[in-house]
């Protein structure tokens, strides 16, 4: 796939998303996943790298901030004050007043973080942990990622990290010992898990806390027990890893039945996605290996991703173009792993992924989703990485815990 083709595809998507639709509700304006705030990230990245006009980026930022900013325990990195702060920090390179605007959100974000830590600790003590306590999208891992960049010395971040350390301690069930992040609810309404489950994915599972704990440690930000927590999570993954002739993989989650049998019965590796699949888990493992200076685990993480990229059966499971579980997420995750890799094997396979991505865009019915997580804005951001082959100027993929 040539740079001209990539640039042409990017320009087409950017023009299709040139004007923000009216955001009649605050939640849609301030949503990173499907709303105005998420699409604004595309135009901010293009503007900061010199590939798009700043006035268009500002139009989208203004649209995202057209309602009073949502605050409270229902907000998260992907909604409300933390999402808006992410945009304002990113846009402040062009207009310094955005820095002041972002500063006004620091107090409500940190206050909400403290309240959420208190609630999450209460749930942990009661054995009623849920995704919204700890995960990337709705929980403290996402808020912690924002604080790591913009309030690294704040006590709120220390409390988030301390909570995640506690989350890794096993807990006693009536019959057995379960992982500390075990949730009683299902991972998806269509996929019931009687007795609860322990999630392995980067989006909703323990790979998210693993990535954040590792990223913080690499920056010298630690709390008591942080290294041991990282090692506990890695030991859990080691236990549930499936080793095959083609390479290792992990189940998306384990159920109460799996835990009792000490094995998760799946016919093969899941879809190689950012959110639940081996690529996202491999990136979390690579970050942990870097944080612990563990060259053996570093190599194993690269091998796991290489197995995905060279297995047609796994690649055939991808059915959309988005960041969450499509070609865009596979590319951006692979690009980040390749950037920290000790070998060139992943880089060798990267070149074919943008073509797969554009082929899917050209041959499938449009989803009418312009958003960041599953829509065309996120797809375009991954193509932008393919075009410039340098880390995102806006740091947008920190929202995916890839950096």
C-alpha cells in the first residue's frame, strides 16, 4: 500500500467528518468512544502533525465542549470531564487558553477519582467488584492513565495505583480462591458466565491494570506492592496461557467452571483484537517486561503477536475495520509493540495490515459510525500512524493503554 493511497484514504475520511453534527445531549458531545470528543481526536492529530487545518480541529473541540462538562462518579476517561480534559490538553499546543480550561477540570476529576476509589475499595471488600470499578472504559484504570500524564504527583493517582495493587490479591469464594478482579456479572449479556468470570482483555480485564501499573513504574511512579502486583498478574496469565505449535494465546476470560477445572476449554485463539485478543494482552505483557527489565517475557510477548500476524485462521476472525476489535486496532497495537521490540519480525509483517484495513473499508457496507472506538475516526487515526510512521503527536493511543 503506497503512501499516496493511504493519504488519499485519510483525506477522504477527514472530509467526510469535516463538520461535527449537532450534539443535542452532553453525553454524546463528551463521549470518546462514539461521540464528538472521539472524532475530535482525529482532527487534533492531523493538525498537530501538519496534515490538517487547526480551524477544523478547534471546531470539533468547541462542539465537544458545547454543554456543561459532566462530572461525578459516572464519568470516566471515555466520558465527561476526563474525556474533555484529554481534548483540551491535546489542543493546547495551538491555543494556550485550552491549558487554563483543562486546569479548571483538575479539581473535579481528582475529587471524583477519590470518591471512585472509596467506592471501588468498598466493592472489593464486599466481593462485588465490577468493570466500572477498575477497567479502562468506565473504571479507575482509564482515569489513572489520564492522571499519569497530567497529574503524576497527585495523591489521586497514588490511590488508583494502590487500589489496583489490592485488586490483584486473590480472594476467597465459598468454595475456592478466585482472582481479585473476579466479577459476578457477565462479560456480555449475550455471553452468560454463571458464577462470574475473570476477564483477561485490555479493555475490561486485568491486562488494563497491568499496563497502567507498568507504565507508571517505567516513569518512576510507584506505590508499595506494585512490582509484586505486576508479577501476580503475569503469573496468572502464565497459568492460563495456551501453548500451541503456532504460538501462545490466552482465553478472553475464565468462568467459574474453568477455574474449577483449572483449564479454559476453547477450540482456538480468539479474534486477534486490541480489546480482548492476544495483541492487546501482548502489549500489556511487553510493557510489564520493560518495567521489570525481563528480556525473556519481552521475547514471549513479541512471539505471541507474531503468531497472530502469521496465522491466516486468526486474521480471518477479524470482521470490521475499527480500533476496538478490527484491523485498525490490530495495526496500532502491532505498531506500538514493534516500536519497543527487540527483533524486526513484527515490523516485517506490519506493511500488509494497512492494505487489509483499506480493503475492508472499500468492500463492506458503511456502519454510519464516525466515532473513535469502533468507527471511521479511529480507523483513520491508525492509517495516520501508517502514513507518518512516528508516534502520534497527540498521544491519542494512550486512550487505548498502548503508550
